[in-house]
C-alpha cells in the first residue's frame, strides 16, 4: 500500500470513546437490586404458620441504642424463640402493639418468617398473631 502524503500522521494512540455504562456501574446496580429484593424474597419464601403458647418467662424486650428501635423476643413453652420487629415486607409497623397483645400462658396461631440461627443470632419474626379460641 502506498502512503498518502496528505494523510494525517498518527501518533500511535487511539482515542477511546467514553462508555456510559461501565462494568463497575452495572455490577453496583446489580448488587443494589439484590440488596433491595433480598428482604421481601426472604420474608415471603420462608413464611410459615404455627401454633405457640407463650412461656411464663417468655417475654423480653431487647433494647437497641439509637433510632434502631427495640426488638421484642418471645419464648414458647416448647422452647422455640421468636422476635417481633417492624417489617416493611409484610406491612407490619406496629410491633409493640402486637407484642403487648400477647399474654403469657395463652395460645396463639401465628404467622412468621425466617429461621433461627445461633451464629447470626437471628430469630423468626412474628408478623401476625391471633389468640386460639379454646
């Protein structure tokens, strides 16, 4: 090929055009989507219903500093433990009212979600309870 005398001389560098979406931005967006959807997916995929009876010493309030709020813990006569916390996935924002309605020695049909994990110190969260008619 014959070189054209009028062609501009290249310095060997290629100018890159800026990309709007880099791999880093796409990765951060994907991570954000996972974080946002983890709560509702976990809450609905682990939901269950069961019947419990509150043990004599089965109501405890775990105080958390700052604006985090309190965690209300319930222990049953069978030895299972549950928490009652506000939960936007199940539209529960009255956890104290639910906790105060539960009476020691009474039996309730509850709706809850989650697992008990000693390593993570997590408990299933009760989001609805109805006293069982005897």
